[in-house]
């Protein structure tokens, strides 16, 4: 059986606590970037959508910072993170 190492494009939206500081957002992005790159993936772009109201609350939180990442990666790079 042939294994494929083709990188496919993915859109991943990271949710952060609404009280997170800008420094905490940067630290989380650096951690996610390191994880993706450790599995030979790459980040195409990063956007910041800011604090948004969630359609469905997570626990007691009704708002969250949304950070969408557009990446190219093998499947394993984000499933194990």
C-alpha cells in the first residue's frame, strides 16, 4: 500500500478565552505554528477576527477570540496537536 505525503489545504479556527491578552494570543499562535511545522506543515495566512459572540456557548463563555489559520499540511499535523 502506498502512503501519501501530499500536503492538503486546511482552514483551522482557533478559539481563545475572551479575556486573553494580545501577548497570550501571540504565544498561542507561536505554539500552533511550531506544532504545524514540526509535522512538515506550513501556514499560508493568519487572520484575526477579534472577539465574537459564539453561536453556541462553550461552558459559561458566550464570547471568544477567533483566529483562523489557513495551512497546508498532512493529516497527522493537526490531529495530534
